[in-house]
């Protein structure tokens, strides 16, 4: 097993953002994680990647207990993630932004630069390497987040809505990039609201609702599970104007 998360709970005051979530990942898997807004997907990622310490539960990565480790320690072990709102370091070029990731394994500036350039080539950002990163649009910023994570040479990559907000042409490029990452042998968990993306990329999807996994199956299977339909429709009934039913 690559990753095993058991009974993960993350509370904010009395609110259970993650409420007993489990996840088991084998090496080289590519799974989807879907669920309505506020279901706890990003908070769960934060727990898995060490940005947030779970209130309860245990996370093992390659057999080692990583539950209480920092995000830097997680990155060192090969667990990287992107953020729903991409982090862009201001005043730095696209290449320098990626070097922030590359320094993890390559402390010498020259080697970090080489690593960053290799990743920029792989992610299709080479032409923008010398631009200020803040000049990138949404698609470029999302790609930059992926590039910085890849520069840490991860075994497992958690993508938090890396394909949201893209035009259909940009989305095609992003899907192809995720497939190339997977083809490199990197295990992926993809949080995504766009069901077309989930259908095209994954054969196993977990559905999150109110902080826990309520269903699991192929993308086609989960969309027919009554609890899943209810989870999405329930939110709509509560007045969310933007239906994201799968
Ligand atoms: N630091 C925090 N303090 C208090 N509440 C929080 C905090 N972070 C998240 N929450 C709450 O936890 C719940 C889960 O949020 P989270 O961002 O994990 O959901 P999500 O599934 O990623 O949603 P979305 O699809 O909109 O990104 C939400 O109700 C959110 O308001
Ligand atoms: Mg989120």
C-alpha cells in the first residue's frame, strides 16, 4: 500500500470538516475524489499533505506513520500537492517559482535550475520560464502549481481542482498533462468537480460528503448511487444556485 488514511477527523471548533474519512491507495493508481462544495475535500488533502494535523486518525505513507509530520517532511517522503487557489510567488519568474520545489532535492542553485527547466519543458511552460509568474493567467497558474509540485519529484501527487476554471482547449491540455504524469509512474488523487474530467481520467472515484467517503466505484457507478445524488441535490435544495450534480 502506498497510502493508508484511517478514520481521519479534522475539526474547527465543534465543526467536523473531515469526519472519519478513509483512503487506501496502491502505487500507480489514479483516483478521483468528488463531492459537493464544502464536503471537506481540500481539508482532507491538507491532512494528507501535512498542512493540517488531523484531530483524529492515522495516516501511513509507504508503511511509515506520517500523521504528525509537517508538509515539508511529507514532501521529502514524496508526497506533493497543488492548491485549489494556486500559490504564485510574486516578484519571481516562472522558473524561480518552480525552483522553490526543486530546491527540496537539489540544494545547489545550478542543479535546481536544471530540474526546474526539465519540469517546465514537461509541463509545457518552457516558453514562459523567464516571465514573471504573476503574469500567468488561470491555466498557467494551475500548470505552475503542478510544475512546482513535480519539481519535488513526488511519488504521490494530490491535485486540488487543477483543471477548474479552464477553457475547453486548456482543459484538453491539462488532461493530457495529468495522463503524462501518471505515465511516469506517479500516483495521483484528483479532486475535481467537472465530471467529464473524472470520467476521462479515472476508473475509481470516491465521493465525499460531510467529511467522509459516502460512495466508491467507477465514475459511471457512483453517479447512480442514491446517496450520491442526494448529497448533491441536498445542497441544491439548501439554496446553492450552482448545481454540480454529477
Ligand atoms: N480553517 C478553517 N476554519 C474553519 N472552517 C474551515 C476551515 N477550512 C475549511 N473549513 C470549513 O470546512 C468545510 C470543508 O471545506 P473544504 O474546503 O475542505 O471543502 P471542499 O470539499 O474542498 O469544498 P470545495 O469543493 O468548495 O473546494 C467547509 O464548511 C469550510 O468552510
Ligand atoms: Mg476544495
